[in-house]
């Protein structure tokens, strides 16, 4: 429950708001849900996404594996999941992702907690894939050749 006056959180058995002292009117469940929806709507309406960023507001690149192109991106509605070949060689794992037509300079590789996110752009498609890396493995080599991104991980 929320106080109608100050929107502080309330317990069902309280008769007065401990924050502002307003008398609490106990309503049925539908009115209470309506109040919650009004509160959520106010929060959403008050949120405004900034449309201009200064150089100081741009996110810092902290990932050494991530490549970002400064060229404008084409918004492709045709997003494909690339075909992936995996070779498990004991203490080495090699992923080969087929990215036909992709520009090697447009391939983005982002390291996440226990996985890597791959994004690539071609003339007629965009590619997206998240690969999970077994615990204890780290990226040792990456290269792009013959429309394939090759990622090698070692234990």
C-alpha cells in the first residue's frame, strides 16, 4: 500500500501514515491496483532519455576485446544467428562463426561475465550470437578470414 498523500510505503494495519501523518483510507484491491498503476505511470512519464551527449557523457570503453566502429550503422531488420563450429581440444576450445559478407572492421566482440557477445554487419544482414565459454577458459586468439570469425580459448 502507498500513502495517498506522500506515496510512502504502508502496512495494512496502519491507520495513519508514519511519514506525513495522513489518515489511511483502506480501499479494495482494485482501487489499490489502480493507485499502483498511477504511480508507475508517473514514473514512466517523468523519465526522459537525453538526446544529446557531450564527449564527457559517452560511455567509457573498458573492454579490450570490444571493437567499435565510428561509422554510422545501418539498421537492418534482417538479423541472423551465424552458424557456429566448435572444436574441443581438451585445454583449447575453438569457435568458428560463419559471417558471410561481414566487414571485419564491423565485427564487435564484447566480453561478458561467462560469455562473449558477437555482432557483425553485412550489406543485407546483421549477425548476433552469444557464446558461453566454460569456466576457467580465456580468449587467447581471435582473427577473421574467409568470412569466418575464429575465437580460440585456452584453459
